[in-house]
C-alpha cells in the first residue's frame, strides 16, 4: 500500500466545521423544533457562508489544498477531507445560494403564530441544512465510501423536499426520484465494492496511484459513473427530474436544480480525473459528451414545448446538465499540461457555477410569478411584469446566462467550451452548444414575451410580494451575469491542490 | 467437496430470490424476501463476517420484514400483479441484467493476488484503542465520520417519513401497529419477550466493543422489542411532537458530535479519542447511538403521523 | 480452484441481476422496493467477498468492508422505510404506480 | 467431530432448504410463512452447529438473535389491514 | 471424550431426524394447520436435540446455558408463531371462504 | 483617457441609465418624453470624438471602445436617425398602451445598435450586437397582432441563428489570436494565418449577411420591418441592418486581397440586389416594398465590400460605410415618410409627400445630385470595369423601378381626411432626416472618396448616374401592365417554403414529446440505465 | 420507550426481585464474567425489569415453586412427546392423520395466565390453539381428532392451575 500522505493542514478544522455545522443546526431544529426552526437556520446560514469563505481564502492564501485527516487515522484506513480550489469554489457557491434561498424563503416557511410547530417550516429548514452538510461532504470527501454516505445524505434531504406539499404528483415524483436515485446509489456501491476488491482502498489518492486498466476497474467505473449519471439526471436518465423539480416549492426547486444535481456530476468529474487510470479513455469521454449533446438538444426542445413554467425550467436543467458532460473530451484532447489548465476545465466549472446561480434565480423568480399570478401557465403570464417587475427582470437576466449571451457567466462558459471544442475539432459539440443556445434563447424569450405582454382585462395580482424577496432573486441573477467578467483563461484557483496528470 | 454447503446455500438464496421477484402476490414476495434475509445471515457467517450476519439477522428477519409486511397490510388489496409487461421487454431486461451479473461474476472469479485488504492496517492501529472488535473500531474510530453521517441519514429518513404527515395531523401519533385481531398469544409474547430482548440488546451493544455485535444490531433488537409491544397493542406509538421522543432520536448523534468535537480539546482533533479514554468514550457513544437507533427504527416502521395530536 | 468467497461472489452477481430485474420490471412500487433490497443485498455480499478474501493479520475477514456493509445496511433500511412511507402516502392520494400522467395534463398552480 | 458438525450443518441446511418448496407451493400465505419459520429455527440450529464446530462462539449470538426474532414475521403477518375494524376510528383509507 | 462425542453425534443425529420429520411433515401434510403442527413441534424438538448434543461440546457452563437460552427462546417463538399463524389462517378463511 | 472617452462611454451608458431609471415608476411614466435624448451622446461623440482604442474598464471588464472614421460616420448617422425617430415616437406613440415597454425595448436596441460602431474588442462587440438583435424583437413584435407575432417569431429564430453563426465565427477567430479577448483588429490580423480561416470567414459572412438580409437569409426582413410602428421601422431598416454592415467591415480581412471570398460576396450581393427588386415589385404594401428595397440595397453594400475585398483596395471600409450611411439616412427618412403619408390628406399629398418622397426614393437609385449619386460614384472604383460594375449600375435601374412602384403604392396610404395634415413636429423631424440625407453625404464626400465635390457634377458622372434611372423609368413604363398582373409573392418570399415545413416541425416536436414520454417510463429509463452501464463498462475496458 | 406509571408499589416486591434475578441470570449466561460486565448487567437487568413490570405488572399471587419445578421438568418431556408424535405421523408412509378442529372450554380466566396456557397447549402433542378471539371456548386444531384431546387438555389445565397456586390472574387488560 502506497502511503497516500494526507496531513492535516492549517485551517483543516474548518472543513470539519463546514460539514458539521449544518448538522448541528439540523439537530437543533429537530430537537427544539417548536417555532425556532427559522431562527436557528438563520444563525447557521451566515455561519456556514463564513466558513466556506474562510476555506476559500485559506486555499487562495496557501495556494494548496486544505486537508483534514479525521481522528488522525491515515487514509485509506481512515477518512480525509480535502478542499482544493474546485471544492472551495463549489462550497462558496453552495453557501451563497443557500443563503439566498434562505432569505427568499424567510417568512414563507415560518411557523404560524397559532401553532407550536408546523410541518413545513420544520421539515424545510432541517432538510435544507441536511442538504448543505451533504453537499459539503461531497465536495470535500476523499473516500469513495464516505462519498457514498454523503450522496445518500443528499438524496434523503432532497427527496422529502420534493413532496413537501403532499400533492399526488409530487409524492409520485418523490418516489420515482428516490427509487431511481437508489439504483444509482447501488451502482455506485457496486463499483466501490469492485474497486475495494481490486485495490484494497477506496481513498481517491490511493486509487490514483494504483489504478490501472483491468476488468474490475472498467466495470467499477462504468457502474459508478452511470449510477451517478442517473442521479444527475443526464438524458436519457432524466425521468425523475422534471416532475420532481417542478413539483417542489420554489425555494426547494431552486436548491435541487442549482446544487443537488451538481453533486453527482462533481463526483463523476473526480472519478474521471482523479481515480480513473490515466491517460483517460477517449471513446468513453466521447460517449459522455454524446449523452450531453443529446441532453442539450432533446431536453431543450422539450422545454420549449412545456406548458408550465416550472416544468420548462426543470427541463432546461436537464439540458444544461448536458453542457457539463461536454467537458470530458474537451479537457482530455486539450494540449494543456494538465486538465485544469485547459480552457475546457474552467469552462465546465464556470458553466456549473453560472448555471447554478441562474437556475436558482429562475426557479425563485418562477415561484414569485406563480405566487403573484396564482398559476404558472406560460401562455397566461400576461401582466407578470406589472405584478412582479423585478422578478421578471431577474428571470430575463438569468435567462441571459442560460442562453449564453454576453456579458453573463453562461456566455463566458459557453465561449470557453466552444473555443475548446473548436480547438480540438469536436464539431458535434460545437453544433450542440450553438443549437442549445438558440433553443435556450427561444424558451426564455417565449416566457419573457408573455410576461411582458399587456395584462388581460381584469388582471389582478393575487399576492403582494415583499420587495426583499424579489431583490434576492435579482441578486442571484445579477451574480450569474457578473460571473461573465471572469477572465477568459484557465482560472488558476480551480487548479489549486490538484495533482498534475502524468 | 467442502464447497458443497456453500453451493447449496447459494442455490437456496438464489432460488428464494428468484421466487421473490417472480411470485405474483406482494405479500408472498415479502415472505420470500424474509427467507432470503435469513439465508443471507447464514451466508454472512460463511463469509466470516459475524457482525454483518448479526445485522442481517436483525434487519432482514426483523425490521425490514416487519416494515414491508406492514406496508402490505396497509395497501389496498389489488388484483395479483403480473410481472411481465411485454415479452420483448422482459427478455431484454433479463439479458441486460445477465450481462451485468456476468460482468460482476467475471471479476469475482479472477481474484487479485495477494488479496487487497486493509486488515493489517486495521490490526496495527487497534492497540491504541483497547477495543477487541475490529468492526466496531472501524465503525467508531477509523471511519467514525461515515458512521456519524449514517446516523444523520437515519434522522433525515425519519424527517422524510414524517414529512408525509397530512398537515392537520402534524405532531400526532403514527397509525397504530396493532394486529388485526387481538390475540392472547401475541400479548403474552409482547409481555415476556421485551425484557429478554432488552437484556440481549444491551448485551449486543456492550459486547460489541470486543466481540461481534454492536450498536446497530443491539439497537435493532431494542427497536424490534418496542415494535412488538406496539403490535400487541400494549402501547400506542408515541406522538411525534413529544419532546422526549425527539431528544431520544438525536441523543446518539449529539453524543457522537460532542465526543467528536471534544477531540479538539482532549485529543488530536475531530473524532479522535485520547488512548486512555478511547474505550469508555466509544462505549458511551455506542450506547447513545443504540438508543437512538432503536427509537428511529421504531418510528420509521410506525410511519408518519395519522391522527391529530391530543 | 474456486474458493468459498468466489461462490458467494457468484451469489452476489445473481442477486444483483435478480434485484435489477425486479426493480426494472415490477410495476408496483412495493415490489420495486423489495427488489431494491435484493439488489442491495447482492452488493453487500460483494463487499463481503472482498472482506473474506482480505482476511489477514489475525482477522478472519477484513473488517473495513464489513463496517461498510453495516453502514450500507442501515442506509438501505432507511431508504426502504422512506420508500414505503412514500408509497403508502401515494396510495392515500389515489395513485398506485409511479408512472406519471403526462405533465401537460397536470393543471394545478405552483406552490 | 468438527467435520461431523459441519456436515450436520450442511445437511440441516438442505433439510430446511426443502422447506422452500412449501414456500413456493403455498398455497396460503400462512404456508409460505411457515417456510420462513422453519428457516428461522433451522438457521438458528445451523448457526449453533457452526459456532461449535468453528469455535467462534460469537456465532451463537446469531442464533440468539434469530431465535429472539423468530416469531416476528409471524406477528407481522397478522398486522391490521385496511378496511378492517380500527377501534380508534382512524381507519386507513 | 469419545463418549461425549458419541453423545453429541447421537443427539445431533436425533435433532436432524426431527428436523427431517418436520420438513417432511411440512411438505406432506394435507392442510395448513396440520403442517403447522409439524413446524412447531418436530422442528422444535430437533432444535432441542441439537442444543442437547452441543451442550457437552461447549467450552464452559455459561456458554452451554446460552444454548439453553436460545432453545427457550425458540420454544417461546414457536408457541407464539404457531398460534398466530393458526389465527391468521382462521381469519383468512373467514374473510375468503373459498381460499 | 477620461475626457476623450467620456462621450463614447456616454453613448452606451446614457441610454442604459435611462433603462435603469425606468425602475422608478415616475420616470417610467414619462420615459417617452425623454426618448429623443437617448441618442444625443452618440451624436456628440460622432461629431467630436476621434481616436484610438480606449480601454474603459480595468482588465476583467475588458470593454474597449474606439471610434475611427468608419465608426464615426455610421455612429453619427445612426444617432441622428435614432434621435429623430425617437422624437417621432415620443409624439406618435404618446398615450398608446404599452408605450413604456416600447421605450425600454427602444433604448436597449439603441444602445446595442450604437454600440456596434464603437466597440473595439470581440466580446463587447458580440454583446452589443446581440443586444441590438435581441432587443429589436420587442420592437418587431410590439403591435401584438398575429402578423407581428409571426414576424417576431421569424425574426427571433433567424436572429438567434445569426448569433450562433457569429459566435462560432468569433471563436474561430479567437483561436488564432492569443489571449482571451483580443481587439477585433488584432484578431482579424491573425486570421490569414489561422487554419480555420475559411470556415471563420464563411460563418462571419453568413452571420452578418443574415443581419443585412442577404439572400437567402433575408426572409425575416420583409416580415419584420413593416409590422413595427413607423419610427421603429425607420430604425430597424435604417440602423439595425447596419450592424451587419459594420460587422462585415470590421471582421473581414479587407486589406488583404482575397479574390475568392471577394467575388463570392460580390455575387451574393448582386444576386440579392436584383432579387430584392424583383420580389419587391410584386408587393403591394408600401412598407414591405421599402423592406425589399433594403434587402436590395444591402446586397449592393455587400457587393461593394466584396469588390473591395477582391483586390484588397485600401478604402473599402470607408466607402462601404459611406454607402451605408447614405442608405441609413434615406431609408430612415422614407419610413418616416410613410408615416407622414398616412397622416396627409389628398390635398397636400403632392407637395408634402410625393415630391420629397420621390427625391428620397430616387436617391436610392442614384439620382444625380442626391446622396445616392455620390455614394455610387464613390464606390464605383471598387467594382472595377467588368461585369460587376455593369451589374451594379443595372441594379440602380432595378432600384428605380422598385422605388417608382413604391411611389405608386404610397398614395394609397393617403389619409381619408382630404384636408388632413400631419402634426407639425412630425413634419419637422421628417424634414430634418430627409435634409440630412442630402446634406451629410455632400459634406463627407470629398473626405471619404478622394474625389473633389466637383467630380460629382461632371457630365460623365451625371450620365453614369442618370442612365440607369432612365432605363429603370422606361422599363417601368413598359412593364407596368405586366407587373400589375404578376402574382403577388407573399411577404418574406421563401419563408413560405418554410411555412410548408411548419407542420412537419410540429410533428417532429410532438414526436419528441412522445419520445420523451416513452423514455421517462420507468422500465424504459431503467433499461436505458442498464444498457448505458454495460456500454460504458465495455467501452472503458475495450475501447481504447 | 415511555413507560407509564406502572404499579409502583410492586416494583420492589418479591416478583420483581425474581424477575430482576432472572434477567441478571440471563445476562450472566450471555457474557463472560468480569466486574464491568457485571455492572453493566445490573443496569441491563434493572432496565429489563422496569420494562417487564410495566408491561406485565407483578401480581400478588404466589407461584408454587414445586409446581413450577414439576412443570419445568415436564416441558422437555412434553416437547419430546409432541415432536415424536408429529414425526411419527409425518414419516409414516400411511400418514395417519385425521386433522380437525375441536372446541375446548377453558376455565382459566383470560389474561396472562390463559395466554400462557394456550402457549403451552401449542407445544402439547397434537394440539394447536387456533381460535381467533379471546373467548372461553377455545378452538383447538388437532392432528388426530380420534385422540382424547379434550381429556388430555383438562388434565393439563389442572396441572397448570396447580403451579399458579390455584389463584387466577386478576389483572387483565380489556380488549
């Protein structure tokens, strides 16, 4: 066994706190429940954000990964947590979005004064925090089994959020989601079992040193990656996503679409670049990309044909997930010295981040529109702009990012992916990105056109939306746009702490 | 020759499994599954994994079986389910499943030499902690984070189940678990067995530090006893708003967390134990976890609240 | 020479296949849940095979995979419980399968 | 002696395994449940045999747990069904 | 020692026999309740004999007693399970006389 | 940097600030009043600014502005037209429902369309170009009628297609250039060394050509321009199409002789020029005829650029811009004139409408002493002496026919009220634009073309300008009967073919829906999962 | 597990102590002896006793130790006879069965006592209580109705009454 050589670094304890703080909050809400859910959550939210920022700062300061070896037990026997540039980025993203969603949900998930405890607030806030811990663990975990537990934690937090309102479709969606995610988990676990049988370790660093091409590795990676794809809802494994994300309350949908489906992708990324034997398998990478292409084109078209706004956004999520999978061949074919110095890598991560922000904003905006109008049928959105102008504006800005129009983050991401695809002569990917952009613009404009049309006679706003909620949505959308100002070059921070490819 | 019993056991397991999937009635399928679970615990014995065998015996024969049978009982009767939607489809599915199984089998029959294992590392480090059961050491020391997170998973699952409470029943008690007809036999069992079960449960937890056994097995036994009492209608499921219940649910994770964070002060960091006190700390954590597991498992089986709080 | 572990490895493969088959084809959720448990058992046995093969240093079996299996069993039980609660709730809402109606036909306001 | 005990365990496995036939034939759920009961008892016995043969006393604990929970499935089989009388009026829908 | 082993063999053998009988009964007997007899009585006896046979093999008295505890639990379980299954059969029959 | 760049910044920032200010309800209510002011900074910048690249923002923002001669000409003309049309709109749109919304789209489009003339880096160009393209959707579909919606849809679809083509072209350009976001001129300078030169040029021609309305991507124009309100039509046809022109000017390596691309562009342009005339002749709506005239004229511009490209002539960019400026002002005036015509009764029709409109129309055909004549004279050398020069002249004859046809249809628009006269401010605005369309080219001519003003009134120049008009007039006389009996080609001509495809597209759409439904069935999806796992594992094992 | 206020007065009485002793004995059988183990065992036994008492309150009735002993001696014998009986019938190629249900009216009051008696009956040769309710008239399934089952049961019942000191259980839950 090669010593993997993890050593707790300065500030490593932050990683533990990042994972545990939401759990502490969750437990506190569960135990003290009774009316205090929101208050506790609002203590944890800024705390978590602070921790995430501190970790990112530490990574940036030292220029190396922040590591924590739990209990002092060296992997592979023990477990290590590690934040590299990518993890830190995603943790900050997660914290930001959760804080925004928390603000957005403030008041909508509070206990009514005449009750000692209500179902929705308690469940919502506990699950949100559980989800946060799960995401942080996914981003930090270095051990495949630890990551399995984290994924399960994620699933268990996400599924009940889907059926928070208990309607039939949502329960159905939740059950589908759960069952399909479970197949994904089992596939992942099967792969882990095979890897353990072959190498006697599930530590990523250890596997990276040992892994070579043999049937066990191939089958294991095949099962794991495909299992994760099912959890990421990549076409054609997207059966569960649209109803689940469309049925959840807006605040939950935002988190599910923005963050939850990214976690399995993140793991695929890690499996591919950190575990799989190098140099990677071109054909398999192409296969992933092709699924991405299908996802983009197919689901964008379906999004265009949706009648309801939230379903449209949900399908758009599946389509946007597709872009992420384009990364594999682009990065591998690039002539950059290492994966993370290639433009495709940065483009992929940027796409992930900007989509997260944009999609969160979009779902929240859709939620506000639905609250104001009492429905979310696209053909009937006339007057939305008079009712909730800021939300519509946010929707438009977020849409800008989805369409990949400048100056948004989505634009830069797509530009980078497009450049990488052009450089590596992956013309199908080029075509998919372009077509996807056109289709995204079409469905976004379809909504905007409706929302900005003159209201029908007798139009009435159903609910008054507090300004701060609209501003939260706008803030997310603006951050998605502002992301467009990152330089169009490989972003050094994303490469911190990653080991160079041989 | 020496493989014969193993082959027989495997054959039995697979037969029961096939039947479980193929049988038309869902309750029969559950029974089939229980049988598979019992056989599997024997298989675990043959795999020299006594801890797992105990777990499987407690879960497969006890908790999961009960959970599924209760589900059967609460589902409205439906005409027998046909398994096969369309010949093309089941042939295709069968083919694909076989290919996957063949892939796994192919890897299994080509073991790596020397076998990949962490046993030497596990053994080398065990001395520090003073515990005799390597599985417990792995669960509560080397991989304590997994165990902690898994307990959180249980809590989340409980919250998930409770989410399904209709709004007006929130805080109330889950539907009764009572048998459809009160039965003296059941009542007697529920009066006599639980104390014995408690002793055995405590034994499994306590003994688990040095011998096979442990929190989860003990906790499951405790949960089973509680469920038995509820099924015999000697106790009703508690209301989910009860503070004591909530505290019991989180007791394990909280103690675990406290022990974990205490490591920052008394040892080398999170979830690290000072060698001198490792065993007592671990045992206390285990005890708390077992209690929580018992309560959580019981409530998971009981399901979401089905009546308004009193 | 096929060893004990190998025999159970084949058993695991079989269980995986059987579980998958049921999970894919059974129309009702409860049967899917049962099949999932079979599938999970197969996976755990696969870990068990690794454990048995890895017996060393005075241990009859490698404790690490055993611990993973125990964790896995807990998680699988939790999943089963959640799935069962969901399917019971689904029945209360009047549906019995997870095949959704086409989204166009659902017409209720968003939450 | 050890061989005898192992042999006995194997034979016992086959015997109880025959009970699976009853599980498959049924016809009533009760018949099938009996197969499970048989396996619970037989499994306990097998565990005891193996425990003694191998000298791993911990395996006795498996028999102990199996015995403790042997009646569980049978109890669960008699759980209330929807439509049957529920004294507290909370009938299942 | 040999005497002890012979005792063990005999008792375990007897246990096997009763298990065999129980299984045969389970398979042969014509109706559900009769089969239940085979299960609760013959198998339990078989279990008892096996415990009896293993007693002298146990390293110390306490572990032997542990075996007895197991047997007692099996007895209790059998007594209860038998009745419960019998009741269940009765209920099913009442609900659906055709079955 | 600050004092010299201020106006350029204001060109973009001022209208955007107005948009943001619209978040305030009080301002939003009166936004229409302020509309004419939006273009003022642009006009000032065109008059007073000149200079090299001005980096406006620190590195990450990467906004680089620059104003060269080409940019200044077009910026000035565009600002003038935007301002005038804005004034027109502030009067004509007053009190209409949705006026505020109109104003916002207006301002966004304005920002983008002025921006394309002054940004110097690639990303920003793409940004402003997209802004102009996409925001114009709001103007096209503003009326909300079925016709407007269809036009909006087609416009959007093609605009997005154009965006995609251009984006890809840019990416190919950038791959040749170092750094993330080069200046346009640097990227273009690197282009000839790029292995991707040909596809890049092709994509750029297609993308910008689409915006200019080159065949066969012109179909949106005859649909979109006529349905908008009059001032919007004016800017759409006058200014927005120039975004394509400036794109070609900026992004094609004009300095380097490239006969292949040049001839291709000339051919495409001339074909478009004649095609626009031919189809336009069959149209009956005045605004539609004008739209086809734009198609035709943009064909001429493309041919001019192509001609320059063939030989690598040094002043191609400026000359093309000069022609574009002429068209910009004239076409703007013509569209505004249609609005005037609609408000004018029979009594004043001839004096108020017909005469000025006739002059403007024939200016497009190159009537001597008009800006058209100057533009054609200035660009003539680019065509050389061959066939293309002849064809270019003949296209002027075609324009004559088309514009006479237009004048004929125009009178049908006259107001029912015999005495009706348009509001004075509207008249004034129109007069300003029309006047500018005569004066501005005269003012710039000498500078741009290298000819003396006197050259423009030499007899042979006059003859060269006149004979196509006479030919056109003659042909019109001959063919009037024939033309009136010609079947009307539907607006958007070949779009009709696409319309035929619509049911097919719908069928494909619902087919995809159904596929999705099938794919989302549990067994199907899980079988997909199994197959994928198997395939992926196999590929990983054997697929190296 | 919430335990309601069980009859507190009985917690420290004789029966309670007996139970505690029994559970402690069980503990000692389970685990090898050491001081810590024993200490934990005390706790476990105490907990088990608490639960036991709350589920099945200790009655004031005295069990006859001799009766109990005799009974305990009979149990294995009964099991042997019962098992042998079934085995004989199962193995016999002719399978001498005449299964059927008979009704037996018990005199033991419903409650733990009757439950225990029923449990014992189910271990008796050839009998298996199968009645669904809790009525005095118990439905017994017999493998061979030709046997004098009722008489046999009556004898057992008498014996059973002996060991419970002739007293009848008073505490019962209403069902």
